């Protein structure tokens, strides 16, 4: 089930619109909610109450945080990635068949079980510019120009700019498996994760 926005035409008869997707709008804090096809839409200007599908959101937070751990386990720049419900993937710029499914899963699960705290810290645009190695993703540059950039820190494990949603401790992620490692070009390896249970 996707997120839902709830709106009321009559107070006694609230109707819910399932939100199929969200995309970035023009402004830095603007999010456009796209209703599922066929939804009955409220009149423009109607005030809505957005409701998060918490179970789904929490799964996304767990998997997203796990991708930070994957970053620390696999050397090489990240060329792409995606978080979906119950699974996630990152693409790495690494040559040959140097990646081992079982070894990666073992290291991930050890980091998860170790219960590392996860939390944000902030640096200035200048500090980020002076430390370009903090940016692991080649395709997505962190937004600059607001004066400061949010980093997510898993102490001693991973530190990088991120605006995503995270759990507070790696233990919350729970056991994961590496479902597949795919070759996506000569230097590109796609590592796909899923929850073990
Ligand atoms: Zn993140």
C-alpha cells in the first residue's frame, strides 16, 4: 500500500486518495504528490491531510540505511541506486568479478548486528568542497548554496551527504541477503539486497 492523502468533502465522509508516487518540485522543500490513476480528485484549493503509511516508510528507512552499510562494504564509486519496498540496490564502478555475494552479505549482517548508531551532522558548503571524497555518488551531487549540507554518520562505518530517511541504529535493519550481483557494463556492478525475512 502506498502513502495516502486524506481529504474531506464532508467531515462525516472523509475520502482517501492513494498516492502512487512523489517527485521533487521546483523549490528545495517542494514535493509533488501524484495520485493513483483513477483517483477522485478534490477541488483545487482543498486542504488535505497527508498520512504516512508507517509500515512501508519504516521498511524504506531500514533498506535505505542498509545501502549506507553497503557503501562501506564495497569499495568504488557509486554510479546509481534505488530503494524500493523490501529491496534496494546500488551500482558500483568496480572492475571484473571481484564482488562476492556471500562475503558481502556476511559483512552487512555483522554491521547490522553490531548495532551502530546512525545520526545526522552538518557541515558548511566550504567544508564539503574541501572534502570531495565525502561524496560517494557520482551521479547525484548534494545540493549546495544553502550554506550547509547534511551528512549521515554511522560512526566509524560510513559518512556522506544524504537527505534520505534513516533508522537510528543499524540493528533496526534486521537480517538481509544479497539476492544478486549483476554486470551492468565492463566496470559496473549492481548489488541487489532484500530483507532475509
Ligand atoms: Zn541516507
